[in-house]
């Protein structure tokens, strides 16, 4: 059994091994898509293959669509060269269910894979043809938040971007420069409408894409390198839109245990490829069963009925509410709480923490009792049901290899959003009081205890990377477990840092509680467990 058009002719063998196969005429789909492309996606990575490509596959199976996807890779061309094309753009989706079972699907909805390389004439010419097509309704992106940035970590303009500003849209080198140039091609072919849709997991993602494309349009038109009308085209929402979206689906790196399952089924050629850019890709992708994609419904050239595939279309305000629901209350804060205490208690998998009665109670109280009262219900998703799924299906999923150590990365950058917004909502409420928050301050104290780099048994462990480690760690680094400390004196400068907590914890009246918890957590070996028991009864 080989994953290719030829290998899949042996349908009986694949189906006997438990694989769901495409139920449409793939040759006809490919021909129709190439002639009249409607959706091009930039970023040929795991989230796209596990989510968007599978949604389109389901709609093709159901007869809702007769055309599939075009995918373009602009960061690591070897993904297309060494993975997509050798497998005729097929991939295997292994859905990892919380009950320990797996579902295996051969996804064939990608009709064409392209390389976003302006130096490769045939590849770039084809992309220009796609962008000239009247039928093209949307270009979507999963290229990570960093992919939209025109500057480096120091705020300096990237060299390729600076060169593209000066050279114009003919042969740009930067990612966003190439996308802007393709949009300019669409403008030149008659100012044709299109939706440019970021589907990356970052706040107000459409604005990030717009800012990048708008900057190129501005620079090129100012310098006379593009027609003046191009800037007006980018700014005209009747022609070009940059919708906000909220995406949520865990697609871990292809796992060796999943590879073994497929090998036992008799599938050959599953060896992963590590590209020269150090991208790890395999012919299969593994993912959790839960998925959410909420999209601002702003498509000036129309769109297919993707809601029939489970995607949710709404207005911008609702997208924002859904994102805040997830990031500020219903998922991300719970992950952070488990990460901090998981590191202290020696856990190596987040899923295992949900078998720990104290940790389970900790996140249940933070989610249901402390966070939920201030969540604005977006209407399109029920916040309580979302938390139910997070705590009962998603986090306990034994297949999800996420670690507390990974999620603890950059915690200083996360606390303000994941907990600070809830505290602010309590302050603004006439019915709620910050004094009622018991376990959110315990997470703050737990993070400060974590910064000591000593676990609950008193053994040292390696802290996860965080840009503020050098700033905050010195305050707690000299503390020894079991010694009498003046927590207020030691922690006051940290607890006043609004850039960390989103609020000054003294102004909210929570500092004393955090200090009290910190004293309890540092009382000696085993104190973390005892403190959790005390406050999660």
C-alpha cells in the first residue's frame, strides 16, 4: 500500500485496513479546480492538512463542492517538492480521539500544490494565473504570526522587505512582498474582488495581514513602482477584505506511535522528511478530534457553503468575543495553570495532570467559577460547553503529547491576557468582587514558586524560556524551601508589574493573598501538594 494515485487504485486493501477514502471523482475535481480555482491557501503545514483540507474533503464527499484546494508553500519549498508532489498531493489524517481510538482518512482534496518563489518562473507564473482568475474567492493563510511581520525582533526592517520596497512588485523576495505582488496582479487584471483571510492562531489576525499588505501597497505607489489605484484597491472593502478569524485545533508533530500504526497496516514510504530548513514533515498528520474555525463573513467575491463543513461565519465583533472567550477564560488560562503546577509536581504530559484530583479541581474552579461569570457569550459557541469539551475531551486526550514544560514557555507574556482580563472584568463589575478570586491568585503564586527552579520535592529543574526570566527570577532565586521569608518585601516589585499581570496586584487588593500563598508553597518539600489540597477541597 503506497500513498499515491497509483497506490490508491487498490481501494479494497485500504478500506480493509480501516481507511476512509475520497468518495468523489478526483480527476474531475483536479481539472475543475485548475481551470476555475476558488480557494488558494498559503502554508502547507499540519494544521492546514488536518483541518481545512479535511473540511473540503468532506464537502466534496457530500457533493457540496465540485472543486478542491490549491496550496502554496512560501517558507519551505521542500515541503511541496519532497512531500506533496511525490504523494500526488494526498495525505493521511489520523484523528486521535480522547477514548483512545483513532480514525484514519486519506485526504485528496488538494488539487494542486504550488511554490511561492518569484525566482522560479513556471511556479510564479502559475500563481499569477490563479490570482487573475475571476473564480478566485479567497486566499487563506496559516504561516504563523511571525509570517506577517516586516521587522525583526529588534523592530528593524527585514533586509528582504527593505529590498522589496525599493525594487517593486516584479520579483519580490520577502513572503509578504510576494503575496502583495500577487494581489497587485489581481488588481491589474481588473480590480477583481477577493477575501484575504488569515487563519493563524493570533489575535485580530486579519489586521496583521492587512497591515503588511497595506504597507507594501503604500510604499510601491508612493515610489511610482505600482499604479496609484493599487493602494485604494487594498483599502476598499468592497474589493479586498481581511477578515478576522479564530482557529482552534491541536495538530502535534507527526508522532512515531502513529507511524507504527500505519506501518502495521502495510503502508510503505512513511518515512518523515527533515528539510534543509529543519521542517519535520511526514505523509501523515495526527490531530485531535475537536476543531473550531470562526470567520468574519466578509467575502466580496462570494464564497462556497463552507458552513456545511462545520466552519462558522459571523460578524467581526462575534469573532472577537469567541477569541476572548478562548484566550482569556475557557482554554488558555487552564493550560497555563496546569503548566505551572505540572512542572512543580513533575508531570511530563498535560493529559496526565487531568488524572490528578487537585489539579483537575484547580482548573475546574478557575474555568467554571472564577472565569465563566465574566465571559461575554458570543452566541455562536456556548462558553460552558466549550469548557466542558476542554476539560473532559481535549486536555485529557492521552494522544496529545503536549508537555507542561512547553506550555510554561513565555508565561510572563501570557498572564496579563489569560488572567489579567478576568481581574479587570471583576473590577469593572458592580456585582463581582476581586476578593472572590481564590485560585487565580494561587496560579500567580505558583508561577513565582516555579521561578525558583526547584520542584515540590526540592530538586532543581530547568525553567522554560521566557524573555523576563532575568528580570523576575532574581527576586526569588535565593529563597530556600522551609525558611521564614518576608514575602511582601521580596515580591512587591514584581506584584506591581502591570506588564506581567495586566494589573497592579496591590491596586486590586490581591497582592496580600498572593504573598500568603507563596509563603505556603515554599514552606518545605511537599508544600505545593499540601497547598493545592488545602484550597481545592
